[in-house]
């Protein structure tokens, strides 16, 4: 089973690129983030016509996550538990062929310090609690998406340039590390234990042409999924195409 994560940065603007990539890469499951539309505005028909089943948890103009699958998926959780007042569409969970898969769009947190950064850290605490609940199921689980966390200095083109960004503050990194320390496996670092593995290049200041990127899109595997690890990758070439997202797909293959 090939499971991919892709922050499309607006499904309306990115639909041709998404369909193009789906046809080329042929994942079994594609978790999308930042679809930026309500459920009824999601281009379900075009994606279903291309052979995909669709689950979507949308929000007007912002956020929004979806799970596309070649075989029918059963929705397991809509929205991240732990805060009934949180109306942001950032989390969707489903079962696909015996694997529990989550599409995650973690808050950016900028500017920091401030309420947006506080919300990010609180959201990460809730994610950690959910991850522990999923761990307790003792089954294959893949938590994938745009985590908006640069885990280490190796994951960014310039530590100095990003030093004040919420994506690599000590608190953000510590929260991510705390989650990983429960025993989750980083699929991309399983394939490439060290070196550059960027998944994002800003639209500004020629970041793509300068390769000024960083790694914030992650696929985390429970032990029961990690035991089935076969391969992982990053589809970097997608970023160089016309009207591309600023993120690229990352994926894991389970035996």
C-alpha cells in the first residue's frame, strides 16, 4: 500500500496538478491538506471520475483536509478531539484496507510569540493524546500531513534565516520530539537517515530556484506499520511545474 501526503495549497487552483500527479504516482491513498474550501465546493466529481473515493473535512477559504483512496475508506474521526470549541478543519482519520490513516494540517503558529503560537502548541498536545489513543489499538497507523514543524537543523536550508519562525522554535521541536519518543517511525528518515529531504519551497525570493527549502511534511508510522515498511520518497519534481503548490508529495509504501 502506497500512502502519500500532499499539501495542495488550494484545491481549486491546484486540481490539474493534483490529477496529473495522482495519475503518475498512483498512490493507494492520498492525504491532502489546505484544500481551502467547504465540503460542498470540493471538486469531488472530477476526482471520483479519475477513479478515487473521497472523504473531505473542509472549511471556507482556509485549512481543510481530505483523504482520497482507490478503495472505499471508512471515516473514523473528523476533527481533532480535545477542544469542542475548535472549529478549524485540520484533521481527518479513516480506515483503508486495515490501516488507520490520518490527514493532518498542524497550525503554522506565526507570528510567535502570541495566540497563534499558543494555539499551535495546544493543538500539538491534543495530537499527542490522539496518537497515544491510536497506538493503544495495536494496529498499523500512519499519521501523515503538513506538521509545520522543522524537526532538526538538518531539515532546513538556513537555520539563521528561520531562527525566529514558529516552525522551528524549541517548543515546537520539543512537542514533535515528545510525540516521536513514544515510538513512532519517521518514514522519510527511515529511507534517508541524513541529508537534505525538503518538502516545501516558498513562493517568495526565488526559494525554489535557490533550493531554499525545508522539511515539514511527515509520515509517522506506528510499530505495526513500521514493520511493513518497504519504501518512501519525495516527489520533488512536482514543485517545478506550472501553478504548483509550494509543497510536494511525500509517501511511504507498506508491504
